């Protein structure tokens, strides 16, 4: 089975780790993106996904901070829990 783009989502934890490797602290990320720390910590821990506009803002910052293009974003396969599938 070949993964389709729709089978992948941004790996927010990897995004934050890369930003930290670039020298950005949690308060720096909050300052430059306007995204509250509590919000992006929820993404980082895998418990939530951002709304589109907020995710785009974080992606734009990541691209600028790392010098990479959007296609280089770290991604992960979307996983669904049995509880969510059964609904």
C-alpha cells in the first residue's frame, strides 16, 4: 500500500524539536507565531491538531526558521483509534 498525501499529517512534535535545534525556545515560538504555548503543547503531545489558519502560521514560521520548504515538513501517518472508528 502506498501512502497518499491524505494519509499523512504534520508531525508537530518533530516540528517543535527542529525549531528548538534552530535555537528557538518555547516563549520565542509563542512570540513569533502568536500561538499560545498551551495550544502548541497540545499539538506537540499529539492530543490535538491545529485549525487550518493557525497550522499555516506555524508552518510558515517553521519554513522561515529552518530555511526549508513546506514539502520538507516532518509528517507522520494518520492513526485512528478503534474508539473513534467505531462511532
